[in-house]
C-alpha cells in the first residue's frame, strides 16, 4: 500500500538527544546476553537495534573494577547481546555501562509501553538545518565469465553518513561545549557549590515535573522526570545513582534556576562529546502519542535518529546590526531508521521527540529574554590587548579535523567505529576601520604576539553572557584596499591563534552531561 499524501515541511521536526554513559543496574546474565532488571525496565525501554556497535563496560554488581569492555552486537527493548560471552556471571547480576559515544539517552516510557529518547531538547534559534546524507559505496565487478559486456556482479559496501550542518542565531553557549570537549559547572549560588534543598528519594519521587539535577563535585547535569533520573548514572559505589536510588540524596540536587556558570576547556584525548539528532517528518494529524504505522513502507511518519554527531567545525559570525550566528558542521556515526512495531515481540512502538510536538514544550525553551540571541551591539572585542570600537564584522573558526575510523567488529556496515580528532586550529578574521599602522606592522613582524590577548565577550540584558579569549597569535593577512569613493578605508584582518585561554558561558541553558566530558573507556 502506498499513500497519496506527501510529507510537507510543516510536519518536520528536529531535536537534540544527549549522548552520555547509560548505567544499567543489576542486569541478569545468560551467556552473551544481559537482560534489564525490572527496576530499570519499569522506567525506560531500549529501541531495538539502536545501540548496535556501541561499546559497553561490564562489571560485577557492587564492584568498581571493570571486568570487560564488549561491543554490542544487537539489542531488543529488554536485552543486550554482546559480541562474546560475559566472563563474570555472579550469583547476583552485572552492571552494564553503555559508553557515551553513539548512545542516545533513553527517555521515559510513554503511552502504553512506547519507547522514547531524551529527545525533547530544543536546538535553539535554527536558521537552516541540513540533516546528514547517507552515501552507500557500491561495488561493481566484472567476473571472469563470458556472454556479456555488462558488469557481472554488484553489491553494497559500507555506508557513510556525511554533510550535516546547522546555522543558528546564538542564544546560548552549549555548542562551545560540544566543540571544545570539557566543562565545569557552578550554579552561581555564591558558595562555590550547590546549596539548594537536598532531594531525598521521597522528594524526587514526588517531583513529577521535568527538572535539572546537578552534582557540581562530579560536573554532572541530568534530568529528573516523574521521579526518575535520565540518564541513569553511576559515579562510584558510594553513592550509586539509579533513578530513584535511596543513596542519591547525598550528592545530587535540584537546580533552583540560577544561571549556571560553565567553563569550557579543550579535550586533548581521542574523543569529543557527542549528541544525537532525532529528525521526524510527520503528516497532518500527528499527536504527542503518534508512532510509526505498521505498513511497509510507512505512511504517516519518517523517523530517523542520527547518532554519534560531533562538531567538526564551528564558526561564530558577528556583523554590524545583526545577531551573533553560529555555523556548525558536524560528522555523524550512523543514520538509524526507527523500526516498526513488528520487529520484536517486546517492542510496542516509539514516540519521537520525547513526545513533544510544539516548541513551547521543549527543554531549554524559556522566557523571551532567555530565548533572545546575543546581538552584535552587545559585544566587546579586544585585539592586541586593546578594545577596538571600529570592528564592523568578524568570525571565530574552530576546526577539530575529525577523521573517520572503522574497526573490525561493528556488526553493521551502517556504523562508523569512531571519529578521532586531529590537529585543532583557531582562525580569527575581522573587517575593521584603521587609524594607524599597527595592523600592518604586526603582519610584517616575524614574531608571535604574546603580550596582548584577543578577547570576545557578548552579554544580553538578562545577564546571559559568553567570552572567548585567545593568546599566542600571528597576523597572517591584512588587506588594505584602495577605496573607490572618499569614504573610510575598510581593512580585512586574519589571525591564527595558538592558545585558547578562556571559554565561558553563563545562562539558564542546561547541558546534560556526566563528568563534564564524554567517556569511551
């Protein structure tokens, strides 16, 4: 059966799903299969096949010593099958930590045992959104047989997901975290730590609203939804966090709404934090409980999850009389098609975007003052340690130069094993009016500029602000044109910076993260 109704843009929606370590407590073991405990599957279920190719850390229950790192061969809603048997099969159970890369955080069970992801996170003021493209390598062979001049055999090789990009009017600093890799948090209570009311088991269980919960000592921000934590986390055995675990009241606190002060720093290891994008094309009549139909092909909804997205290039652009804009090019590990309900007996369907279909219901969508973008007129820029009032436009480009890698044992040709960062670079450019020969002198200088900094700071009237500071830089281009009229001379300045001294953001945007940085081992 084929529908006669076309998909239109009014039914398209894209939201962010954080990727974090997912702690599955007390899983039962049988050979290579781990089964979710009843205390876990009462709160969330897994989307079948979504975690294929991800890596999990296996440890005996209540034991901090890792026993194994295994690749997930497949998963159903209730079970995870690994590439080999779990070596430790104690009388009790094992704890399974699905590691962050490529692992979108599951959300609450919705509407009669339907799965969801923590996919109700607003992307911000998106101007343009280009989802990644799936490119399939086709192998064509001319076998040693006679009878035709045509190719004799062809088959499909690996899939590559590429080309994802977004252009956003910047109203928060979350993309700096995904670009640089680490963050520390302070809830700005003036005491250097969270001093809000401790959330006991009873308090969390009775908290039916959707809130952020903070653990500043562990640099962790999670969501509390209807008495459960998403993602379920495990920092150490004392305390152990599992949704409504009684011991969680020792360290984790409900966020009171003060602006969070984030400090971002560079990751120099082999993995950057990642995120997923849940992209849905629905037809008229979609509601907050609509799932994929069982028809083949699907008629009411096209639902895809792009997992393992990482920022490859980020460019901040500011132009006179305009808002600050953020252009993001990202790489993607896998394009996953949400399956029909008949794929597994324990799968009753999936509700996309965390069951939210209007922007006002999305997480981080807030008051008008908080939603407003940073404006060019609200910024201040220092070059060579001096505040320049005659800068008309400029940009900051950060490149991570991510390189795709494929390893043996992904268990799917759809999956790229990893994107490993290479050389990181910072390039700054300005269009400005000049009053002296300082810029030209710096271009002709043979030495690196080390005494003054280049500092960008932007603030909104509500107190939200972000700042980037660079040092150890060289001027590598100064273009001084001859004007066609008698107006001011505009100069193009290009700078290569070697050191990022500071990257901070203060605002009410919550960034779900465990331990300040994604982990892979």
